[in-house]
């Protein structure tokens, strides 16, 4: 989680938008890392299967 926040600006805009929509607590300015709940599993799985990097392995 800390790496995600640290490298937030390096993420493609589409990925940042998806994260803010699907898992807003993970974004910079969100709650302390230990308090961030896990993302909704179904949405995360859908994102992974659509991503060209992960889809072939998933």
C-alpha cells in the first residue's frame, strides 16, 4: 500500500481513476495504511482480467 501511494503519480491516469472509484481509501490522503480495508474482490478480479499485463496469466 505504501508503494502504491508513493508511486501514485507514476500510475497511468486510467488506473488512478479506477482506483479512486473502486478503492478510494488506497489513494494518497486516505486513512492510515493499517486502516485501509481490502478492495472489493470482484472488482479487483475484473480489473486484473482486463489488464493486458495480467490477463494472460489470470
